[in-house]
């Protein structure tokens, strides 16, 4: 147990490395997505996120850039929050409560979007089966003036749900440690 508590500097270094690595991954994937979307959109309608879903990198069947983006987003947020948790804990009770309420609303909205995307996917696949069409799940886009690729949207909203859910939990822990009472 003593070894787990002792290396505070080592733990901070690990979080810094993870934060920088995931931040650079986010920048690289977003830059790739923007450049490839600009090239892709010149031929017609822009399908938001399709360029991050239709490529497998670095080897086929390993992972898609959207997977790297969603995982890097969660690890970047978590490691950044762990690095600056004492700064966040120093915020006023009102600020913490407002951020916690906002995070709860974002968690609800992102959970709804994930469920909606899965429902939409199911409807598209059912329609494809009934009409004897072969559907590629990577090519399915949601309806709307700017279609979103459902793989992209689902992974990003799932990441947002995890980030906002953890924020609610983290801020609740700060409330408990500081001894805040519930409002009457």
C-alpha cells in the first residue's frame, strides 16, 4: 500500500504524459478529419464524420480514427482533471454547483443521443433487411440538412456522456470532501 501512495511525482508525470499524448492524438485526428473532409466535400454533400469512419489506421481491422478520437477525448479529460483537481476543488460552491448541474444536463442529452442513434441504426438495418438491401453500418448517416455519420455521432456522444458523467461524480466527491450541505 505504501508504494501506491508514495510516487506522487511519478503519478503526476504519468497523467502529464497521458494528457499530452491524448491531446496530440486529438489534434492529429481533427486535423486529418478537416483536411480529408475538405477534399471529400468538394465532390458533393458533406457527411460529418464519414472521413473518420471510412479509414482504418494503421492496419485494416485495427481501429478507425473516430475510435482514437473518442478514446483520446476521454483520457485527455480524465488526466487533465486529475492534474488540476486541486485547482477545481478551490472553486466556490456556487461555481461547482453550476458546473455540476450543467454536466448533468449534458450527460442526459448525450445519453439520449446515443440511444436515439442506436434506434435509428436499428430502423435502417430493419428497413435494409425487409427490402433485401445490404447495409454497411459505416455508411449510415442520420437524416437532416447536414447528415452525421452514425458511427461517428454515437462514439462522440458516448465519449461526451462518459466525460460529463464523470464530471458529475467528481464534483459530487468535492462536495462531500468539503462538507457542503444539500440546499434546503
